[in-house]
């Protein structure tokens, strides 16, 4: 992106120089001096008219002609100006911020370890935080000949970092300005930025890896021909990532002041400064991971669903300021072209909100069972009945709702390079 900005800046500079050279005013030619008139001879002693002199009429002073209106620069009698413009906007996203994950779940004793000490924990999701840690700890505790190999790739790096960025894209808009004098004018701007909000490619790769590892881990643990041989039947394991991406259009409403470096001529460069509001509208990017495993032990059916969602939180209205430079070229005093480069600076208001909702298909108390594999501790337990004296399912932690796993900080820079057509009225 830096290379693109530099190239555009060089191109704009060359255009400015060429326009300046072409628009240099041509020196006005001097008109030949008028011949002095011949005064009539006055007679001090006679009242008779002076004799006719044909040379006097020939050299009489001509009547001055009206001055021609200038064809360069703005018409000073037309102080209002309206413009439409378009171009491209480059986004420079910050990555700084603060991160956190939900606290570990409460410990409990499994069916194989009654009475305490606790040998499992009630977790809200296997995909992240303490859930992924518990599962991977249980895998590390297995030994031959009943050793597990597949662990869960935690979703934590996605949840706890800046993974949604404002994209580069086109921009269109309009301006209305008013000249206070030849040096200073004020303007109101409206811009619509086509660069939306989207997940980074790395976050999508990590999300897919987490989903795939969920399937591999539980398929291995509940494999009727492997680790769960002789007990588990009808095993089905799934995990589905759902991504809502490229959302959140941005409108910008700003007002500012332009200061002209030159006050006359066709070509007038200027500097700009202003403030306003950046408004994000529409949907926001989000990712949902939904995993499910089902299996049977005899007549008992186990069915547990793990759902975790990352939603982007974006401030609807954010203060924005801009600085920039540009130039106008007046084709006539009434209209012309404008080119400028501006840096729009706003606070990074993008955060990650995490939710999780475990779901178990349970039977009436006393009619179901709990299943815990011997390996461990810590252990992973599955239950077909509610928590009770015979233990509880490990995936029985409390639901998580809109937990701030990452809050962004720093400044977002959006550098626009635009060209437009303006009219004075």
C-alpha cells in the first residue's frame, strides 16, 4: 500500500507541474501610445474662430476602451462552489488492544472419581479457553495402549486479537464550499467509502483449523474401533464454521477549512484541515462454530452440541479529523478540476464479542448414565442425564454472552486520493 500511495503522489506532482507550466499567463502586449492632440491657437486680440487644421483631427486622443475581463482564476463574484468527486481510499489499520477470555469453569468429580477430589471442569465450549485446555490436558494424560493423539487447536488467537480490518476501496462524494476571501474558504463534505470490514485471511485459516481439529479429536476419542472400542457405537462428529464477511459500509460527514497557497491564476494549490463524524452502518462480520457429537452406549444415546460465536462490535459514530493537500485548476472562472490527498484519522472502535451456548440432549434423572474414560485426570465426561450424584457432562458450563475478548485501541488512518469537477455559483 505504501508503494501505491507513493506512486500516486508522484503522478499527482507531475500533473501539478505540467498544469502549472501550461497555465502560465501570457504577457499582455502594450498598446502604442496615443498621439498628443494639437491645441487650437488662442487669439488674444480676436474673437474669430481658429482656422481649420486637418492635422488636428487626425491626431486627436481616442476614447479609452473598456478593460477586458480576466479569463484566469476564480470569479470573485461567485463565492459558492459545488463539487462531485471520486477516487480510492487506503486503510491503515491498528492492531493494538486489550484481550481477555472467560474464567475457567468450576471443578467437579466425575462418575469414576466419587467422592472428590475434582477431576474435570464444567466448560462452556471446547473451541476456546479452558475448554480447549481441558481437552488437551486429558489427551496428554493418556498412555499406551490407550493413547490419544489428536488435540483441539484453540480458537484463542482469533478471539483475542485484531482480526477485523477496514479494507481498501473506492470512495465517492461531494462538497459545498464558500470563499471568505481569495485565501480562505470553508467547506462541507460527504463521502461514501466502499472499503468494508472483513476478517483477515489468517483468522479464517485459524478458524478452519479449530473446526477441523474438533472433528478429528472427538472422532478419535469416540471411535468404535479405537479408543472407545467395545463401548461406543453409532458415532457421528461434525463441526461447521459459518462466516459472515465483508460488511459495514462507512459514511463520512465533515467540515473544514482550505487555505490557498496562491490567490490568483488558473492553478491554485491549497492545504486542508477539518473534523466530522465517521458513521458505520449495516451488518458486521461474524463467525459461528457449531460442533456436535453423538454416540450410543447400549440403549443410552449421547448428544451434545457446542456453539461459539465471534461478533464484531463497531462504534456506529466515531469522531474523525482530516488533513491534506490538493490543487484546483480553473478551466474558466466558473468551473474546473480539483485533485487532493487527505488522511482521515479516527479512533479504532473495533472489538470482538464472544458468546457460547452449550446444549445437551438429556433424559429424565435416574434414567440416564454418565460415561467417563479411564484415562486422566483431568477427564472428559459425557452424560445423558442432568448433573447429579453420578457426575455431570464436562460441556455443562454456563452460557457466555457478548464477552469482550478483544477491545481495539490506536488510530485508524484512511488516506483518500480523489479527483473531482467543481462549479462556482
